C-alpha cells in the first residue's frame, strides 16, 4: 500500500513552526489517517501533530529547503503545504488523482496587484501558486523537482523574497514558460481548483458572494492561527464596501 502524507517546511523564524503546528492540527482533526512530517531548521521541536520531525541546519534560505524537502519526502504520495494554511474538511480524495497523474497544482488568484490587491478572477492561468503541491515519488517528478531546485540554487539567499523573481514561485513559473518544464520527461500533471484547495485571501470575498465559501477546504494566508475570523470579516467588510461604491 502506498504511503500518504503531508509535509511542511519551517525555517527562518519560529513563527513558521507555530503556523505549521496549527495547520497540522487542523489537518489531523479532519483527516486523522494522514501522516505529517515537519522539516525545520529549529532543533528540539516536538509536537503530537507531527508523525515525524526532520531537522536540517540553517545553511540556506527556507525557499531552497522547501524544494529539497519535497525531494526528501518520506511518502509515496505527498502533499506539500506552506505553513500558513488551515484545513477545514476531509482532503483524502485528492490523493486518488495520483493513481493517474504524477503531480498536481493550483493556480494563483488573478488580481490587480498593488498594496491592496483587487480580485479579477479565481484563476490566473499563467501562474502556478507553489504553496500547494501534490505529487507521487517517481523518476518524472524527481527530475521536475531537481530542475526547479537547480534553478533556485542560483538565487543568492539574501536576494530571495516572495513576490520577486528570486522567489520559489517565480522561479518555477519562469522555468515552465522558458523551458516548458511541465511537458518534459512525460510528466503527467493536473490542476485542482484553488478556491477549494488553496484559497488565498484575495478570493475570499468573492467566494462568499458566489456561495462558494463552504466549499473551501484549505485556506492559505498568514496569521490564520491567530485571528482567522476577525481577519476574514475585515476583508469581507472592505470588499462589500468597495462593491457598494458607485462606479464613475
């Protein structure tokens, strides 16, 4: 029988470990049969919501470790999640896709990006969001991850930032566009709906408006472990206020 589990990478700041603990707790609440592994640069971490904790020294940027940790996943079927996530329902079903496919992604939300991003559509078909990756351990996936890792290693640690060309997400999407990475080596890939399995905050208000809110199974945003409903309500109130303004 194939082993199935969820992995997290937490380094750089202890807050990421706290987020991962919260995410794993919500995962286990709804999916008690799924295994969890935390890869971390912090020694001595112990928590009942992780079946395994693997330490690696803080010698490189966490975004680089993120890809290496995927390569070193202890499971046959793996879901990688960013630490700032919350699971609100059963997600066992997604692993069945790996009976057919090698790897699964979700897209980024399409938005007008600024200090206060504006929702345009649920899906930006041009961009994969790398806070969620579902994959099986085989040669095709290993080659895919190795190519991503090799490109990521070229980025100096001090220049790596989310949202910049040096980030893991931008690096992967650049490889896909410039080197057709998804279509090399016969990789079998698919996409899951982000508004269900990787709901970033920029789609929350629209999902509420469209009656899609209860379908969300994985929320993804910082501080979900602190003040989720206060945060969500603030976003929804702002969104409603904006929608109520007369167009000029």
